[in-house]
C-alpha cells in the first residue's frame, strides 16, 4: 500500500505566522517594540491572582467562565450571557471561522489587515478575500463591492493593526447595513482601550443580529503570555460558538489574572494616558526627522520610509542598537516599520537611533 496522506487543500496555503523578534544576537539591554505589548506589564492585582491560583492547579478550571464574564459585563456595562471567552482573541476568530467559514465560504479582510483572519479562514476550509484600503484606511465601499452570496465573515480591526488608523461610527454602521444577510461583520477591538470613550462596537452588537466584537487581554492589560480574549455577540451566534469551544479552553490562572485586570480601571486609564503622551511625542519627533506616519489611535506607530530598502536598512541599524521593531512587508507595507510605543526611555532611545540612521544616510 502506498501512503497518500494529505491535509485539506487550503491548509497548505497558510504561510506560518511570524511573531515579533524578542532577542538580538550579542545584545543585552534589548528593548522589544515588536509585538504591541504594554511596557508596564500587567496590573499588580493580576500577578497576585496568579500566585493565589497556583494552589488550585490540580483542579479543572470552570467551563462557563462565569466570574470573568460577569467582571467584563460589570466593567463595560454588557450582558454577561452574550460574552464568550477564548485563548486570546485568536481563538474567538477561530471559533467564528470554524462555525461559519467552511466549504469555501468567503472571508473578507483588508490589504493591511491582521494576519490571523486569512490564516484562520484557510485553516477552516474558507476562502480569504483581500480588499484594498484607501491610503492605509479601511475602505467600506471596497468591502461592500467584494461582498456576494458566498460571503460569510467580514473582519476589520478598528483601530487597525499595523496601520493604527480607525474609521468612524457612521462608516461602521454603513458596513453593517450593507453586508449580505448571511454575513457577519466582526469588529476586532484589540486596541479599543487605547481610544478614550470608545465602545469598539458593543452597542452595535446589542442593537443588531449581524455584528460581533472581539477583545483581548494581550495589549493594554499586559497579559499576552497568558492568552485571554473575549467576544461579544448576539445570542444566536454565542450559542453556535459555545458548541465549538473546548469546555476547559482557559486555565484557572489565566481566568483569575484577567478578572483582576478588567476590574482595575485605574490601571487602564493610566496606561492609556501614558501611551498617548509617548506615542504623540514619538510620532512628532519621527516626522521632524523625515519619517512620517498616519495619526495612530493605538499603541504603535507605522513609520513610513522612502523605500523598502531604507526601511530594512533602518531596521538593521535599530537591531544593532538593541531595538526590536516589526517589519511589515508581510502586510503589504514593505517601506514601513511598525514601532510599539514603549515607556518614555524606550521611545527616546528609538528616536535617537533613527536620527542617527537618518544623519548617516543624508
Ligand atoms: C494583537 C491583536 C489581537 C490579539 O490577539 P490575542 O490572540 O488576543 O493575543 C487581535 N487582533 C489584532 C488586530 C491584534 O493586533
């Protein structure tokens, strides 16, 4: 017998996800600005909750995540019954693609959209459909033009990664109104906490049947290493997603850390303010050096260089200085570098290194 094992055809179309670098050969005192992490780490309450949870590690975690869902509902003024928790928001994206995208169903994402939308669509037998943006901003008309009777999911991140740009409420409403009846609009709010007063689409989820919001504890809450995210969806969709969710998908320490984090609203407010201050300083300083960026609403800046060669050369210089940022050629932005907003000293170090680079090539 000849062995002839092959995976489902779409699996081999997946390019492996490349995460942000975390070390540079021969460098100590490395500053990691490549994965949009909170430079201040998680709130103290989350660390203490993990330490307490250590004593319960022989017990299975709760399967209904009731305490975390209630904490999220209390803090955000939501209905706990419509919240689902996942192993990062990546897992919520997977549940959506698993439940709705198979059998060639089309999954729309934008040209500079988050890599997981395409990966998850392909992993689940869906067909990713890439649409153009307008000058690095989500283009609602282009998305609506790409919709048809096979469209199952439309993913947009707002603010978007890696562009940092956002579209307004009226545009989101136009998008939700315009997609076909069998399609779901997914609003990825991974960076929502960085925008003061922004609900990331929660009110729209409550008012409609075709909008889902995803959120994460990996960014402003500083818990990327524990993997916790959540989704807010109409009841009928939550019921579907819970059928594919593993009963024990989140560990006890992760649940405890996330619950403490979401209740620490002062921590979030402090991080948001400090991020805005450092981000705006860095963006202005880079612009003065001839490195412009779009106005960012998130915790990173997409620095634009004059060519892909210049962006790569600047990245090499930054690495030689122990500063790790993200190349974004894989997001169709080869002339750009995505720089996470670090603490004040990291931002100063980065601007100083880019100034050196620019002076050397002037
Ligand atoms: C970082 C990020 C996420 C978060 O993913 P997790 O799985 O929750 O860590 C989701 N969407 C976008 C656009 C992101 O940049």
